[in-house]
C-alpha cells in the first residue's frame, strides 16, 4: 500500500487574490463580486450573452471573456455601470467599520 501524505493547509484571508499574493487584491475582489452579480442577473433574466452585450454596449466576446474571469481591463465604475444597464440600482454605502477593521465589499 502507498502511504498518503497529509495535505498542507493554510488559512485564507477571505480574499483569494490576496492569498495568491496578487497586487491590488482588494480591487480584484470587488471586481469579482460585481462580475458575479452581472452573471447572476444575466442568468436570472435568461439573457443571451449577445442580448446582455447590447444592453451593456459592449460586444458579445467581451461579455464571454468577462464572465470567464477576464475582467482586469474593466474599472469598478464600469462594472457598476453594466449593472445599471442591466436594470439594477447600485448603491455605495459609507459607514464606520466594525471593530475598527474597515473593508470594501460587494453585498
């Protein structure tokens, strides 16, 4: 019989981009959250990528790439504008951080 090695485990920070050591990890996490919401809306509305592209004023291959995780070229503001184009309000709330640890997040 072969012996199995125990897998090493490392606690996550809650941000996979930070865990991978990527620069701008906080912004990447925000963008990823916005893209998840865009994807969810497209699916809920049963839109084709072409129909979603028309609403967001981009071409279908860009929608496909964005939903496949290639969203670095988009600003947070532009992703929020895509949500508005898809018929959703975007609200920015500023409030004191909990326990002194302030954060950015997509709710």
